[in-house]
C-alpha cells in the first residue's frame, strides 16, 4: 500500500547523454580490468556488454521505454 507505482516514461535527452557517457566510462574501466587481470579473449566486447547491460537494466528497472534500444544494441 505504501509503494510508489512507476509509470512507463521516456528518457530525457540530457539523461540519455549521461547514461551513454557512463556506459562508455565503465566500458573503459572494465576493459582495463579485463585486459590487465584476466585472460579474456576479447576484453573490449566483454566490457562493452557488461557496461551497457547495466545501463539497459537500469532503464528497465526505472520503466524507461528506451531500455529496448540498449538491449538490442547489447545483443547485436
């Protein structure tokens, strides 16, 4: 009864820029980690998928319509 119901909404352009920048920054950080501390065969793609899957999950959790675009991009 005390829950807040989230409505499906769209991402604002400024928020989209922050999400993409965060995804790119985390991709770089994860790439450094994977290439330094693991024997990953393709550290860039592993880090890209990890970072943008987290962004897509955030959008899904906050009921943003654009989450599908991020999931499609990660799956491709």
